[in-house]
């Protein structure tokens, strides 16, 4: 009996703590002036990021669960269908009945099932997780179980897909119309998924609700979206650099290979853990903004103050991000770091050749691909190799014994002496 009382008290304490969380839709006391009009700022950027990270970390295992389980279940029907199709194809091949595709009932049924599996996987393998994140955030104060959250969010998944599809089509149309309208509509309708899951607004009504909430706050909202994208880029860039450095200092030494493998395994696990939380982080972040806007919109004529200096800064950030992303990918993918730091070229078009006697020596001269394959005398021994072993690159038979240099090398005789 005493244990039951302690358990109930703990549950009540958790519920109270969650109700006091920053995702509460009420405004801070200094801003709680419902019915009054005028300047109403959004939550400060630093506090927004801090609250989002705190909330993400508190529910990290739940978010990882919602990231993994719906995707597995969403793709499971497709995996089963594809397995059946492969098994059927193997059976048809075994009985010699797979010469050509015929439009019979079985083949048509299997084709329809594959397309149905693909559609189901696309909708529920992607949007079920997103619905679960938002449903979990919206029901935390109710301490709903994970099983109940998955069941309830499953029912919301198709509607979320429909809202997201409408949102994507509108943004795509705007991007086609000289890009800028697409960016504007991206910000305007970014909260549509939350309007659907939290407030039950369906289809176009969710887009309309998002436009209402973001009105007069779009520059502030846009700034927060851009800063989140910069954060995601920074996290991914850090891991890319770490993986590169581990491989960069790797060599053929057995002990070094073991250490490298261990480091790659540990960093890979950390990267996997963080990667599973990056998508939920974005939804936690946007959910906080959604609730913040719902709160400030309870005031009359609420608006944010945003000067042109800040607007120009946002435009600059938007222009720099894709350049920064492409530049970083090109730098990591193509820049020859070993050539810069160690004098060793890793370019496919160049080859550093070891000396003929000392494995640690390097030939100063570098050959491009054409010179590497050049064979002046046609004896199938490249000129560079003939220069290393001492044979004449302009004569097939250096020692004049009637056997070509390549024949003597194949027989194991000396091509320099008769």
C-alpha cells in the first residue's frame, strides 16, 4: 500500500514537471497581456535552442524509438512483398516458366502489390515517425505510453502525409516562380503539420492555420529555421571531419589498423545515436515555436519588430548556407590533403612510384595516366617500368637474344643478358 502511494506520488510529480515545461502554451508573465495589442517578441533564440535540447535529451530514448519502430513497420510490408516476388520468380525459373513476362492474373497481382508496398513504405515509413514526434510532444503532460502514442500517431499518418504533400506542392510551385515565392511560402506554411496533429486542422485548413500563426512573425520565424539548418550542417560537418582524420592518419601497421577500426566503431556509434536524434530535434524545435506563436497570437494585433539590418542578415545566411554546404562537400571529397601535408598525391590521375630497391623511397617525378601506360616499343612493358629495371624502352629485345623483354620476364630469364 505504501509503495502504491509512493508510485502515485512519483507519477503526479512527473506530470506536474511536464506541465511546467517550456512547451506550455501560456506566455511568460511579463508578456501575458491577452487582449492588448502591439509588440510581442518570440522566445529568444538562445533560450529556444536550449529548451529544445533539454526537451530532446529528456525524451531521447522515446524519440529514438519513434524514429526506428515506425520505419521498420512502415517498410516491413514492402520487404515481405518483394521477398514473395523473388521467391515466386525463383520458383518460375526452376520450372522453366520465366522466359517472358505475361499479363496473367498472378503477375498483375504481384505488380500491384509491389506498387502498394512502395506507397505504404513511402507514407508510413516516413510520416509515421513525424506524427509520433508531434503526438508525443503534445501528449507529454498526459504521460501517454509509447504503445498508445504509436497507435494514435498511426491513425494520423495519412492525414499528415496529405498536409505535407500540399505544403510541398505549394512550395515547389513557388520555387518554380523565380525561387523567392517558394522561400516565402516555405516559411508561411512550415507549421501546417503541427496545426494538423495538434489542432486537428486538415488539408488546406492546416496551411491556412500556419499562415495565420506565422503572420507578422515570418522574419523571426525564418531566422530560427535558418539557424537550425546551420546547426545541423555544423554537426554533420564535425563528424565528416572526424571520420576523415581517422582514415587520414591510418597506415598498414596492424596495431594502427586495430586502433583505427576501434575509433571508427566508437565514432560510428556516436554518429548513429546523434543522427537518430537530429530529425526529432527539428520537430521539438518547431513544436516550441508553434506553441510560442499560439500563445502570442492570443493577443490582439500581435507582431514582432524586425529591422532591415536583421532582414539583410537573414538573406545573407540563406545565400551562404548552400555555398557553404557544397564547398565543404567538395573540399572533403576532392581536396588532396595527403599531397598538401605529406607530399603524397591521392589523385587518381597521378601515381607516386616506389624506388626499385628501397620501399621507403619515392620517385620525385610524377607521371600522369598517359605516361604511366606509355609503351614505346610495344613489348607490353610500360616505359616507366623499363626505366626502373634497366631495359631499353625503345627496343623490344634489349639484349638481342631473339626473345622479347616481356617473354624473358615471363620465363624468369634476365632481359639484360643473353
